[in-house]
């Protein structure tokens, strides 16, 4: 059965859970928030969960034997279980990080020129001259710059899969790009600009033929699509909490167990150790090996509450709802010849973001006019500068959707957009 | 919208003194990394100390209407004027843009720059309006005219 978008009444009920959506901006315009791809708003259920932790359980988990610490540990590890289940994973394979950027850096910093003497199997994470790391031209800087740096440190070579004019990965040369030299393929699941959903299975199949690891940036897919890590077949997967109704300050790195076990640590210090002597240290098993310092306990609990919230809404319906909004926006933009969509113009393999340019007007100016009408969108290169260079545009305007957005909000965007050619005197 | 006064739209559509010219003592390239706006700027300044004259500011810019207009106004208001006066204009522009709307700008000092006063209400856009000016002061540094800038800092501190 195909999932249905939310009804008007259902969206109204969802919106009531997000107090911020009731506010006005600038000169009293109702807020039309179409920037959930940057960060989503938080329902009261998430805010309450965080507050409840601080009011009743606040203490450092995995430390001390007092009652509060035990309860905090149980809440923290319980949150890990719920978040893991949400992506079809086991709790022990889920590592909490500060954000998705840190999760991807954790993956990149696992690699070095030589194996870690204290971690069996870590030769899997060695890299040197002659080895290659493959990314794509549509990566967010968070899944590009760490790999550039890794190549610089190790002498490996960075290569990339190009993007077609339609905003899809050009996989025609995949077999030439992925070779015996390829050790890592780092790719985005859903583009944060184009909205494209990439064919991960195809990439995984080819990468695994040559023994390369696949690292997936799932920031724009986990909040919007039913994800099962086993089905995807990737080796490591990163996402952030704040884009899926969760708090800021928490991200996740999921990894296949045997890989996490063979991975050298990234941030080191308290609570990630097994034994420490002046001469050297040994490390805890995953996920603790990758969680140095007192963890972000309230955020983990908040993120678990966000997962519960999404489960209650049904993520399949969230996706259907967002696609219906994308469909309406694409149809509206198609009737405005002065607008060019950057990315796929159909719903095939698509997520809930739409990027476009108004011919002859800079995205910052477009965003300002929309903002004046209370419509919040993202403008700029969205941390995907090479992708914008690829399309020969300095910046785009991006609308991105969440479960709480309405058809009326899409229309408000289109209506406000019509003021742009008037103000800037370009042909409309 | 108050922000987009006719003068700004005029300048951004028809940037004054655009294009890169010779002679020049320094060429700089500045970007606004949050939005990708870019400007390449050359300056030609003759004379020393209080006698210094801004002979030419030439540039190649890509950006939003605010950054384009601001750079155009910079060139228009500065070319042919004593450097000390241009730096006074810079200080007045900066003060207006960072005043959160409290300083409406003095047309006597900043000329067409007053059209940018609305930018002060939008903190995210202040950088756009200052991009060309940042390039200009950097170019002064690059061409060995730190003294003029130092005097300016001492005068205002």
C-alpha cells in the first residue's frame, strides 16, 4: 500500500506540536518555514524529553555508582536502542557524535598510513600513495573536505563521480572510477541541494567488488525516508539529529560491527579507554571507543523522543507528504519561465528539497524578498560549492520540507517569488 | 522593500567603473564564503601622505545586488579623491552599516552610500555591503599604504 500525504487536519495537529511555527517574523508576517534541510524545528515532545532528563535524571552516564548515574546510563543507552532500531541497526553499532560532520570526520580519521598496533584488523584502515578515495561532485563539504584532508595526510588520491545536467550522478564511468586502487567510496544519499536520491545499491555493489568501503552521508535521507542499514548494504552511515526534529549537538555514525571493532579511535580521552598507563593505553570496544568525554546525554534522549515522534507519524507518510509538496512547488516553478530548477524536475528518486535560480537575480536577493514575506528559505551554496560551480551558478535558493509544511506554504513561497522580477526589473 | 532602493538597483544593474584596468599597484581577490560572492579589485593610488589621491579603483565582481551596488558606489565615490577623504567615507560607511539602523548615514560624507542604510537592519547582509570595502582596504595594505590605515585606526580609537 502506498503511503498517503497527511490531510489538512493531520498537518494542523502536527503543527500544534511545534510552538515556533505559530510565531511571526519581520513586520508581523506569519512564519513560513521552508528550511528544514538546514535544521528542522522541534516538537514539544522532544523539548519535554530533554527537560525531563535535566529535571529528574541529570548526571554523567557510565560514571559512578550512584542512583542518578545509573538511571541516566539506562536512559542514554535506551535512547541508543531506539535510535538504532529506527535505522534497522543494533544499539552497539551506533556511535553518538557531536553532529554528522563529526561522524564523517570520525570515519575519515580512522584511516592513516599504518595500522594501529593495539587494534586487530586496523590494517583495513590504512591508506597510502597509489590508493584512491572516491567521492561525488554533489557532496556537502562535510563529506568532501575530510576526505581531501585524508588524502593530503596519507598521499592517497581523491577522485569523484561527476553530476549530469539533470542533477543525477553520472554512473557511466563507475567501473573505471572504482578500481582495485579504490579503498573508500564516500557518497551522499540524498543531495542537500538537488534533492536527488542516489542509487546507493549500484555504488555499493561495484565498491564491494573491489573491496572498497562505502561511507554514506544520510543527513537528508534518514529524517525523510524509511532506512534500513542492512538493505542499503553500506559500511558506515552518518546522520544528524537536528534535521529530524531532534536537538542540536548530536549526530550518529553507524558502522558494520566488524569494521567499528577494527577502527582506530578519533577523539581520545575519558571513557573511551580500557586501560591507561603512562606508557600507553588500550581502548574500549565500540561504541564507547568513539565516545570520549561525558556524552551529550540529554541530546541523545531528545533524539530518541524525535524518533518516537517520527514513528508515530509514520516515515512513509512523511516522505509521501513531502513529495506532494515538492510536486506542487515544481509545478508552480515550471509555469514561471524566469525560474530555473537546479536538480531533477520530476519526482523519480527524489527527496524533499528543491533548489532554483531566478534568472538575473542573485539568490541572496531572492531570499531577502521571500524573507520579507515571512518565507524562510536557504540561499547560497549550501555547503556544496563544487556542485554550484558544476552548474555555473554562484548561489541557489533552496526550499526544503518537513512533515509540518502545508500546501498553503508552497503557495505562499510562489506568491512571494512573483515579487522578485517586479522588484529587480527582470523579465517575468 | 526599504532595502532595495532604486539607487541600489541602478548601481547593481549598471556597476560604475567596472572592469579591470591598468595601471595598478595592487590586485586582491575577496570572497564571501557564506554565499560565494567574489570580487577582484585593483587600486591605483598616487602621491604620499595627505597628498595621496585615489586615481582608480577597477574591479570584476560577482554577487548579490547589495555587494554589487556597494562596490559600484565605492568606486564612484572614491575615484579622483584624496585617500584621507576616501578612508573617512569608509569609516562612515562601516559605522552606518554596523549601527543596526541607529546611524542613517550622512550623505555629505558617503554620497550614494546612504542608499545602503537599510542593510543595517539585516545583519546577514552587512558582509555583502562591506565586501568591496574589505577588498579596497586590503589592497591598500598590499600596496604598502598601511600608514594611511593605521592613522585611520588611531584617529577613531
